[in-house]
C-alpha cells in the first residue's frame, strides 16, 4: 500500500521534547523529497521543515533552533525532533512526500501534538 504514516504525537508540557516519525511504504523512498507541515486549530496549514535529496533546505522561523528534520533511507522514515516545545507548537503535524518526476504527492493522516501544562 502506498502511504506515509506519522506517529509520535502526544501531550507534552512546555519545554519538553518529542520526536515525530513518518514511515513510508509502497514507494521508492529514496526518490522522494520530504516535508513536515502543521496545522493549528482555525489556522492554515504551514510548512515546518523540508528536505531535498537528504539535505534540509527549509526550517520555519518559529521553530529554528528547536526543531530538526532528518531521514533514514534504510528505514524509509523521516523524523522531526522537536525540543523546547511551546504552547504555540500545538497542532496536527503532517508528513508530505513529493516525487519530482514522474510527479506524485503523498500526505499522511497527521499526528496530534499538544503542548500544555
């Protein structure tokens, strides 16, 4: 089955850490560029971090220095390490995969991250 599936979201206190995972299946993972998006309640989905061919090319200003994106092609998985979490980091985090050619986009179902005391 062609899919990307996120995991790792949960309730955490401010200042805490989480690591999100996105596992891909049914695709030639090494040919896909990956990204993490998030969507807070009542807001538009926003890009958090993205990478191309294993190189991180974008990290959002609001998470710079706190979030790190990485991938492991041996496990068909991309990660988002989130440190020093803030209440405003709360939202649903989505994994996105894009194959440049032939073109294909995949979205995961999302994983909820809640930062609250």
